[in-house]
C-alpha cells in the first residue's frame, strides 16, 4: 500500500499543479519580480507602422460584411492598415463579397488545401513589418490593432497575442458558461506569463508577429497559431499579451460541438509538443521551457492520464481504509465521485437555460480532459484533416 500511496500523491500533485498550482507559483514569481525590477509600461503612442490584417477564410459569406465593417472601424490610421483576405477553395460566394470592398485585397484559388496552405501562400503578399492574424467570424475591439502594435515598440517582442472573449448571456448553455469561465482563468494566467517572461502560445482569433519572423508551416499542422508563435519565441523573442486587444466570438452551440473543436485542438497540441520538442530543454530555454511545460505540455500529455489513473488508485486506497470511514483516502475518493456526479449533472443540464453557471464547470473540465484522450488517439491514427472544420457556434 505504501507504493500505491506514493503513486496516488504523485498523481494528485501533477493534477493540482497543472490546474491550480502553476497559477499560484506563477503569481508568486511575478510578485517577486515586481520587488526586484520595475515593470515597464509602454507609453509611446506615436509608433504606428504599416500593418496587415490577415484573414484566412473558407466559406465565410455570413461573416464578410460584419468582418469588413468591424475592420474598417478599427482605431488605426486608414492609410496604414492593409486588409488581406486569403480564401482558398471558398465556393459559397465569399470571394465575390470580399471583392466588393476596395479597401481589401483578395487572394483566391479554387483548390481547397487547408488553412496552413492558405497562410503560407498569402504571407508572400504581405509587405508590412507587422502582420495581424484574425478569424473571419471574430470581431475585434476598436483599439485592438493599436494596442497590439504598441507592444512591438520593444525590439525583444516578436509576437503579441490578443484575448479571446466569449460572448455570453445569462441563460448560457454548458459550452458557453464553461468555456467563458475557462477563458477568464486563462486570461489571468496569460497576463502573469507575459509579465514574468513570455506567453506560451497565441490565440488564433487575434495575434500578430513581425513579418520577417514568419516561416512556412508544415501543411499538416493543426494548431498554426500555437506553432507560429512558439517558433518565434524559439528564436529568442518574447510573446506578449494585451487583454484589451480582444476578439469576440460566440461559444460553441453545444458541448458536442465544443468537444469536436477541442479534440482537434488536443490532437494539434500533441502534434505541436512533438514538433516543438526542443522547447522541453529547460537548460537551453530556461524560463520559457518552465512556462511551456507547466502551462501547456502537462495539459496535453500527462495530466489527463493522471486524472484517469486516480479513479482506480483512489478507490483501492479508499477500500483499504474503509469506504465509509471518511479518512483521508475515502474522503478524497468521495470528492472525486462528487466531481464526476457534477459533470454528469452538467451533461443532463446541457442546453437548458440556467443562471448557476458554476454547475457547468465540472462538465466542461471533464470534456476538456476527455478531448485530450480522444485527441491523442486521433493523432496516432493521423486521421485529422487540415481543412477548415469549424464548430457550430451559438447564436449571439
């Protein structure tokens, strides 16, 4: 039983560290840094280089008008903001709608080769020093471009990530409530990551890089935003973050759609961990490796397995102690069971209107980790398509 107890506490430590402990450690390190070094605030508002807003799209006719109106209303000099659409394979009228706007440049081909091919091809037409990537179905905050560009005034910054915000409402379904709470927590971690050293990965809905740092990405890459941004960091630059530079999109229509999306992300995350394996060398990349492993790698590899193993290991220890003795192991086992009952309740309440959003957290957390397991098998089978496969979104 001693061996089983050691295994149990190691599993508990990994799970707790991944989802709570790293945040605590990160906050403590940021506090220490503030004691010994003054935080540098970017105040120079005169830095306004030419910028390209790059939109890779596939069959987005329902969003072209809103996206263009949103882009043209952004608070950035009109003569310095260049809007580029790359629409590989779109056959729903998206290219024709984009052509109606003289302020936008369109690069279209008939073949559907996937988002990465579209980005690799389209980047050859970008001539500005900074390129901002954004999805067609996300709307940007008015000052987003201005705030992102301002951070590039620091020559050490190679990439800047904006914030993904989920448009929610009081009667959110499980996917909306859970996803919204998750991204609020992620936003806090990103702010601390950036202040400590560097964010570990950018949000594809809105991020920017120095154009000269872009390298063609392998065509079968699933998480282009993550790979592009981390490769910039690999070259010695930092990834910074401004939560006030934001992109808004609605949550997935339901948890089934959210699971589909997260399985793809998880398969891409595992693929990225393999391709970015040099970043695991903490002796070479130091703080970046520490942040990368703690914030990303554990979530996409070890931790979901630990959660799975905790069930039989916890039960064995609780049974040995006495299931109803309410000692340490039996209490923790019943808490585990209560958590999964909460997840089951979330599943039952899916798509039912409620104002008690916290009830959806266990369900979303369970779906998030289930997607990693399913994504791992999908990665092994190499069955994930690189073509656009957007999840259905809730009606705002």
